[in-house]
């Protein structure tokens, strides 16, 4: 029976590219259709990712890209847990990753729908996605730390720096929410931070793809 070898680094690479393309393609299509105002969302915060992907063709293409991305994300974290070993922390890594993937799928599936129940699923779907995904990233780095070689210190350090930057963005959002009185400015800041957080998240997976590619990790499948 022949075996097919799949390079593991293609999983985080595909996740990063799908997330980036889905968000920016939806933003561009919604801008062209007049659903959102023209601006730089990373700086001006004129629209959130959800609003940019809520209407028209942008919504359909966003879901078409993000739903398969959720499946890839679940497979990726399961593979990451196998790579990290069979211990309890590794099983926790898989559980957190699968929870993040399921939440992303729920968020994408109900984006653009109306109703209080659907709004609840969207809101908490994206919250669980970022929260569980972030915890999985930290646990991944912790498990990897003990076996980092000299050639792997650069991507490991860069991935840790991205995690710190995401934590700082979250802290800025909490402080701004508590101190700002102007609701419009608060919403714009929250939108800008959401875009920046999404960019950092994709960059983390790109760094992981770089690290796994250097390690030449393969998944062998019987055909």
C-alpha cells in the first residue's frame, strides 16, 4: 500500500491565508457595493470584520472560505497535539484547538443572519474562537520551549512576541472600554483593534508554518 506524505507546515499556512483573504476580500466587496464607508479599517476603525462580511457577495465568499478554514484549524491543532506528545497538556491543546475551530465555524455559519439567538451565537462564537485559540497558542509555545534548538529560537521568540502583542491589544480594549465616554470613538477603536488582532493571529500561523517547514515534519497517509 502506497503512502502519501503531507507537509504539516501547509496546515498553518493555509489557515493564515484563508483568514487573511476572507476578511480582506469581504471588506473590498462590501466597500464596492456601498455597504461600508471607505477608510483604513486598521487605523480608522470605520467597520468591524463582522460588518464588512455581513452583506451581499462578501458574506457568501467569507463563509465559503472560513468554514473550510475551521475544519483545517481543528485538524491543525489535533496534529499539533500529536507533535507535542501524548501527555495531558497535549490533550488539553487538542481540546482548546478544536473548541476554537468549532466556535469559528459557528461564527461563520451564522454571520449575516438576523435574530437575538443568532446574534448570541455570533458574538460568543468569535469570543470563544479568539480566547481558546490564544490559550492553545500559549500552551503550544510552552510545550515547544523545552525542545527549541538554536535554529528554532527565532520563530519561537517571534511567536511569543505576537502572543504578547495580542495580549496588549486586549488590555488596551478593556481600558478604553472603561475610560472612554464617547461611544462612537470607542466603537471605532474596538473595530481597529479587531482588525489588528486578526492580522497578528494570521501572522502567528505564518510563523508556525515557517518553524514546521524548517523541521520538515510530515504526515504519512496510506493510499
